[in-house]
């Protein structure tokens, strides 16, 4: 693997960032996984559903791991490269991919689904989730938690005290209850990340665009060089992601 700064920057800039598959980071970064195994739990719930909707599906990679889908299955996504990738991956499995902007209203009728799912949604609109769920139906998801990967984010942006308070699992649970949903399960995890080179940083900040809005190599070249030199002198850059598993049921 290239070790000099310019080669690493070029590798991160040229990497394909479509979809929601992070396998390009193999050998460049590691992340501890949540203990509950979301993909397997999702597959179990899909096998027992009659009509399922996956929100903000990305490239459909996680949803596609399910062995079987219910008779009615749909997914939404807003980013055009992800829409194309999810369609190629999921349409042969009988899942229709709907292009939307991620904002309400959802383009489905009331009580259309007995299962609504999502993995790492950027936004959560509880009123719309409750509206499209049928009575007795469930929302089952893995969310990004508070201050996730803020060690990296604040390396580039400086302290973010207000943003650190967002995505609190208890506040999200309160929002679900306010929309008329009952919380069935809520689990949290804090997970270690090791970043081994600056190419991984460039790739991540190009792909997860809300971490450092407006990121470009040109704009942050000096800071990227500092990051590279820090890894060269001190070893892997350590950060922590936070996740919570949430299940909510409509009465």
C-alpha cells in the first residue's frame, strides 16, 4: 500500500463512493460492530412480514442480505448513484426502489406496511412512520447515536458542542411515543474505530458528506497533511462510533 501523502490522497480521491458498502476500507480502517447483529435480526423480521418498507436504503446492500422478502417490499433512497445501485441489487429480488428526497410525506398510503425498517437514517420522521404502519406493525432500525465519530469530525471542524447533543436515543424514543408508537426495544453501543491512513479519511469524508460539510481535499489539504503526519508518528487514529437499536410498535 502506498505510504506517501500524495499517493494516499490520490487513492482516497479516486475511490468509488457509490452505494453504502465500505469494503474499500479493508486494510485502511476498522470499526467494531454492534453486538446485536442488525442484518440478521432484520432478515428474521422480513421473513415474518406481509408488506415491508426500508427507508433510506443506501445502495441496498444491507437489505439484500435477507434470505427472503415479503409479498410486498419497497425501499426508498434519495441519492441518484445509490438509487441506481439499489435498483440493480434489489429489483431482481422483488423489491421496488422508490426515489424520494428523504423528507415527508412518504409516497405511500396510510397503514400500507406492517414492517418499516432503516439502517442509519439521516433523518427520522416519526409521524410519517406511524402513518404508513398498519395497526400492530413495527418500526425496526439501527440508528447512529450521539457524537458518533466526533473525534474525526472535530479534528477538521473544531469543537461542536451543539451537534454533540443530537441523535440522543432517549429523545428519539420520546419522539416515537409522541407519534403514537410504543417502544419495544432500545439498546445502545459505543464502538472503537481505528483509522490507519489518510486515504481512508478522504474516502470517508467524500462518502459521509454530513460529517464535514463542503469537504474537499483542496480545502482541507493542510489539515489532511497534519492527520497523515499524526498517524505516521503516533499510529492509528482512534475514534468511537455510537449506535442504537430501536424497535417501536403501533398500537
